[in-house]
């Protein structure tokens, strides 16, 4: 069931309504956290309950990041859609970039920050030339407390300043944050880190000032010890916020990176229809393939390299037949890809119903997706065609003539493919290549149009 090829996805921008994390999904999101190593378990220990891994199990985050690290680029989004997104806030940003998660700072674990701060502050000497013992001691105490306060608070300031603000992120990355951690969690963690920084600064200043007023050597020593104790207590009291930030940073850094300038093929369809099996034969991506729905619970990027051309392929979680408002966060990841990235769609239909979703339900979901994202370049694939016609014919009494047609032939122009029997695979690869080449042309045209607009030159054929 495994093979290789490559592809890319391009995304468009449409409305994706934010919702709090849904726990009524077919299985708890936390049940499929990537990797089972103890380190991995520790890493996820403090992630929020609604945490949803966007990285496929078994896929190396490091591999993905290293591979596409240099692909961060700027992209101009469709003006209307970007306007829709930003209009409400009165902000109009014409340029959006992806790749912010690969630039977030490394966060030191709280215990390391504390140990380093204690070591450095301990070695701070008094100002040279103070002959009076009491004055020298209080000078040293105040300086050491000031140093401890700074060593504890400066890293926290660096984090809060250098983690991207959600409003500055590409809409795709914004939705990844929301769907992965749950609404507001990211800001909440950064807020707690900032609150800790303020508390440390306040406690440190207060005790340094008290120490500086000591009248004897002994008093200065006692006030220094007391100040250190209070600072350490304040830090330890709030250090969970830093540990949470460590986990947020790790999760964000391991998210698959997409290059918006490379054509991307996005596989979409109901659960268990064979999307991941197709990703395996089309690209370098190796998503898990299993005989139950929602095997794929996150976004996975694979690549196709052919004749010096590079394409991206993204596997997505299956879509159930229901209203978008009722979708769980796993399904919403698929909508985020479709909504915000410039992708071409490969829609997978399983007319054998081996997937467990009826043909009628698959048709309903397909129609909805086609209405919503029909402006994308698109291929329909009927999967598992080795299973078609194997069962004794059953007469269906479809209420809708369109469903009857769909049951027999699938959507117009659909390709019949079987990964298992290798039927239609060559033709599929050719069609995918054509599609992605057309997508490349679209990307170039959009880029040229954007550059023309940037230069302030009117485009006569568009006016
Ligand atoms: N007979 C047959 N089975 C297939 C074919 N392609 C995939 N399958 C089987 O269908 C099941 C689902 O395949 P996946 O590729 O995991 O399907 P998916 O759409 O990615 O599933 P989710 O990620 O759960 O939405 C697996 O048991 C596959 O072995 C095919 O061409 N023929
Ligand atoms: Mg899958």
C-alpha cells in the first residue's frame, strides 16, 4: 500500500468560523499524539485538553522542518478575501507570509532559567572602591538582587516579544493555532508568561530597594537572602506558564510547513476512502493507512519531484456528512487548508462503500465542497475500483436522480483508480502533473498581477 511521488497544495481564503475545541469527535484528539517515546509523552503532558496534533503520527517533525525550512516566503492573498478577514478589525495587510512557526524562539525550561539566573547573579561583585563594609554589602546585595531579577525576567520578555502575534500570522497558521490548542490558549499562555515577568520585576525591584537601605552588613546579608528567596518563590509559583510555552513552541515548530509559491495538491474526501493510500503512491509523504475512519488526524505534507519540478501534496482528515458548523477540529483542519492555502484539489470517492460512508452521504459532502471550493483546480478520483462490481448487484432506490448517476459513474470525468490492483495509477500521475503545472501557471499569474498592483500600474484588462 505504499509508493512515492510528490505534489503541492495551494490554498484560498474563505470564511472558517472559529469554534472552541470540540470533544465530541469520533475519538479524543489526544489519543493520537505523535510518537510514543517517553520524551514525546512528557512533551505533551501539559498541552491543553483540546490539543490536536497537526503532525501525522510517525512523521518526523525534524524531517519536515529541515526539509522545507528555507521555503518561507511572502504571498499576496486574494484582496477580497484578505479584506474580508481583516476588514472587521480595520486592518488591511496585503502581504501575508507563512513560516512564522519555524522562527519562534527556543524556550528554556523554567528550571534551567532559574539555575542559570542563580549562578550568574551569585557572582555579581559590589561596585569597586566602597571602603565601608556595610555600604559595600548593601551595594552587593542590591546588585545581586537586581541581576537575579533581570536574569529571570529578560528571557520571558524575549519570549513574549518574539512569539508571533496571532494577528500578524497568515490565516492558515492562525487557524492551525486555534484548532491545535483550542480557542485563546496560545494568548493565554503568553499572557501568563508576561504576568510572571511583571511579578518578578516588581518583587525584584522591591527587595533590591529594601536591601539598598540596610544600615549594617548583617542586615544587608539578611535582606539579600530574603530577596533571593522571595524572587525564587515568585518564579517557581508561575513557572508552569514557561513549561506550557515550551510545549507550545515544540508543537508549533513541528507543524508541517507549506511553501505558498509551490503548487500543492490537497487530497479531500470522506473518511476511509483511500486518500492516504493515494498520497503514498503520488508523493514522498508516508501517512498511516488503516481500515478505520479518521486514521489521518492532521495535515501531512509530502513532495513530488519530477524533471526538476517540485510539487507539494497534502493529506487531510476525512470530512463527515454534516454542516460546517458541526465539524470537529480534525475536520476543520481540512477546511483550513482548503480555505486559506492556494491548493488544487484531488477529491476521492469510494463508490464501493468499503469506507463505511454511504454513496448518498459522500455525494452530499462532495456537492457541498464543490460548491464552496469549486474555483480550485480539481480532479475527481473513484478509489478502490478493484472492489467495484465484485459484490452482487443491489438495487438502490435513490430519491435523487443525481445520486443514482453518481453511484454508477461518480462525478463527470472522474478517474477510476485502485491502489491495490494498480489500476489507473499511471494515468492519475499524469493528470496530477498536468493539474499542478496549471496550478503553477496560476501562481505565476497571481504573482505577476500582484507585482503590477504593487507597482501602482493599472491593469487595463481588469478594469
Ligand atoms: N481494496 C482496496 N482497498 C483500498 C484501496 N485503497 C485504499 N484501500 C483501503 O482503504 C482503507 C482506508 O485507506 P486510507 O488510505 O487510510 O483512507 P483515508 O481516506 O486516508 O482514511 P482516513 O485518513 O481515515 O480518512 C485501508 O484499509 C486501505 O487499505 C484500493 O485501491 N483497494
Ligand atoms: Mg488518511
